C-alpha cells in the first residue's frame, strides 16, 4: 500500500535561515509523482513543487527545492532564506500514476518562522 | 490564472440535514476530485470523477455521499444526512490529465452542529 510519512509535527526556523522538511514515502510502483503543498492559516492549498519518479534532477522552484533520494524513498523540501510568510502547514503528497490520479497526503509539518 | 472556485466558503448545518458543496473546476480540466481535511489533520481523498462517473472512491465515501456534474461546469458533493464527524474542510480539485497539474479550490469549511 502507498504511504507518505512526515515525522516532524512542528518545526521552527529563524528568518533568513534555510529549513528542511522531511518526507518519506512507500510505494511499489515504478512511476509516481511527489508534491509539496503549503497551507497557510487561511486554509487554502498552495502548490509548491513537483518531482517525478523518473526525473534525473532535483526539482527547484524559486526558494523551494526538493531533495529527492529515490533509493531512500525520501523527498525532503528545502526552503532557503525563510521569510515570516513561510509560516504555515506543509504537506507532502504522492500521486500514483493511474486512471484516477488521486493524491495521498502525509500528516503535515507546521513551520514557524521566527523574526 | 485559472482557478477552481468553491462555494460557500463556510457552511453551518444541523446534524441530519443535507448539504451540497459546490465547485466550479477549471474549464478544460477533465478529472475532478473531492478531498476532506478534519481540523488539524491530514488531507484525505474522498472521490475522483471522470467522464461523468466516479472513477475511484475511498472508504470514507459511503452511501451518505454523492457527487454530480449537473451542467458541465459545476461539480457538487452532497452529504445526505450530516453527522457531527462530517465537520471538516472540503477541497475540490481538478486536473487536465490524471495526476498532473492539480489545482485546488480554497475549500468549504463545513460545521455540523
């Protein structure tokens, strides 16, 4: 069965520092996709970054990068130069390539950026 | 940028009442989803919908739940007889292809009292 695990319920980071949010996954499918979403206190789900299982390079989007280690089945999110507006809940999710494309989410990590 | 629109943003309903949550997916998207997030917990898949029928549903999506795409633009989630434990944020999402480029709506917060 597919599973996503985020082991850090809460994290603190100093403004302007980098932070890594952990995500491990379990799947037997050779083809899958990994996503990170940000959920601020207002509740909406904001897409941050995507990594395909066959992608050779780690994904990057501005201050966000995904440290993809396929053999370890980990897909950690790295946020560089943290800003106060980065304080939010962060969810890792996995998509199985199938006819439905549903996402399976991890439990989430709450990030607090300190001034 | 195209958006997925959900209405209402908040709904309070009495236990046992029927509720309909509405979503307008992005117009050229073909796959539609409902997810649920109980306060402080992870986001859970409810149902996926393609070609005017349910393509997959979770164990949460029991007989009390139904989905419809009545007019080619709206995508609705109906809960027939709400329970206290149905209180949650409900997210609609759509994609052009299965598993790519998900766009989430801003959610409907449902409170059952």
